[in-house]
């Protein structure tokens, strides 16, 4: 299946590393003009070297005011990928208010904010658009030490559905991609230990973690016209984990 984003403008958050960075590169390969948003300047510098056509935006998405300023001049966006997130693992009884607030601030509140900014523009232009929120299998399955992370991703799945409901009449589709473990910096945090990894892969019918490319391909599909009638879904990229 050929996917082209020629003439389309995309914005990807959390573009410095992992899935976000690979999504930027894939979108550029498919012809999109991409704004890459993240908070570490060194990541944007190396991404710009690798891919000079991107527009880099350095901002901490936790900061609502700074984000509003940073996004003011990015221009029209047709395709949005809300990918930035943080994962801090603690036993339920040890979670602190700070960890709770930071996680919801990045994983949910920032998605709200960036989506509002972008969707207002899409609605005003009347040209529609596609938004993909990067959720997780953790939104629908309890994982030890993941209480806050699971809660943020559960909230994100519901946000995806309400956005799909309210933005659909403006021809703005909103879907989520829900991966299993991917061995990015975030994935390594919780799953580097081979014994622990085995407790997860043994529950995945395909018997392995997802590759970054597996996730990126699903993101591209949901952004593209190939999924024109798909709106409000949570697309598992989990080798069957959530089916069991
Ligand atoms: P990653 O390697 O940790 O990359 C996350 C990116 O988001 C980094 O560039 C990070 O920048 C950026 N970011 C984090 N907080 C930010 C903030 N406040 N403002 C701006 N940028 C911020 O993570 P990943 O594995 O690629 O994860 C991408 C998405 O997939 C996330 O939504 C994650 O929840 C989801 N996911 C991941 C896995 C997995 O196993 N990896 C599984 C399921 C779902 P800094 O490095 O500068 O903080």
C-alpha cells in the first residue's frame, strides 16, 4: 500500500527520540512537511542534521503558556501525532503527588492543549485532518508498578473517543495507537531485565515486543486517507496481548 503525504503538513510531539523521532523521519520520507516538537535541543539539532527539511520547535509541553507561544507560528497543520509522554514506575502505595501531576500533565493535559490548538486551525480552515494519539496496551490492562501510567493512558483512550465524537463533524478523525513494549529509551526503563521481559513476551501471542517500525506503520495508516472511515478507534499494536 502506497502512502503519500505530499502537500500535507504534520506536527509530531516527543520528536527527539524513539517512536516520535522515527515517525518524523517516516512522514518526511512520505512527502510531508513536518514540525518536530520536543524539549531537548540536542535531539532537535541531531534530527535537523539528519533531516534538514523539518521545522524544529523546542518546548516543554508541561508548560501550557510556553507551548501556546511556541505553537503560535507553526502555521496550518493537517496531521497531528500526540506522542510525547513520560513513564515513571512505582508501586501504587509509593506514588507521590508530584509523580502523579507530572505524568498527567505530559501524557494527558498536553495532548488536550496541543490538540485544541491544532484542531481549532483545522476547523477554521474547513479542510479536516487526522490526529493520532499514542496510547499503550497499558490503557486497557493492569501492569504492576504502572498505576499512574496506566491511568494516564486510560484517560487518553477516552479523550481520543470524545475528540472523535466532537471533531468528526469537521472531518477531523481522531484515533489512537496502543503498542505493547517497544525497546526505546522508555521501553528499556521497565523491560531491560530479560527475566522481566519474558513475563511480558510470554503473554504476547506473537512472542515478541513491537519494533518501532511496527508502531510507525500503524501511525502512518491512521494519518492517511487509507483509513478515511476510521474514527475513534484504539488500534492495538501488541501482537495479540490485549486479545487474551
Ligand atoms: P521515549 O523514547 O522516551 O521518547 C519520548 C519523547 O518524548 C522524547 O523525545 C522526550 O523528550 C519527549 N518528551 C517527553 N516529555 C516531554 C515534554 N514534557 N515536552 C516535550 N517533549 C517531551 O519514548 P517512546 O518509547 O518513543 O514513547 C513514545 C510514545 O509511545 C509515548 O506516548 C509512550 O507512552 C508510548 N508507548 C511506548 C511504549 C514503549 O514500550 N516504549 C509502549 C507503549 C506506548 P526528552 O527525552 O527530552 O524528555
